[in-house]
C-alpha cells in the first residue's frame, strides 16, 4: 500500500467504496429513468449521500459506523421499494 491508498476497506461501502465515492459528489442524482432501472450501486451511493447530508458527516466516527451503515442500508432498501412500486404513466 502506498501513502495515498485508503486505509483498508471503506467502513460503510466495503471494498469497492473508496475509489467510487471520492471525491464526494455534491448532489443526489435522479434514479428513475425512462431508459433503464437504477443499479444497486447508484441507489447505495444516493443513500450514502443522503445520510452524509442529514448527519453532517462525510465519514462516521468509529462509534457511529454501525448506525451510519444501517441508515444507508435502510434508505437503500426504501429507495428500491419506492422505485419498484412507482406507477409511471405512458
């Protein structure tokens, strides 16, 4: 590992997280599109961004990692349900 490498797995996203989310995006993107369904990765990133905005933390402290990760998972699940159940008029 070099000096610029992250210190192990991302505490919320796991192994894939560091390279994908850095630098932090400024806006949550629209996930409902007419041409394709949102990917799990997109849903998870939007949930992470939401939790960051609400909590005021980019990265949780060690004491808050579990609750932070749980919030991301719950919001991701709610988002998947919402997208699956939306009625879109043709």
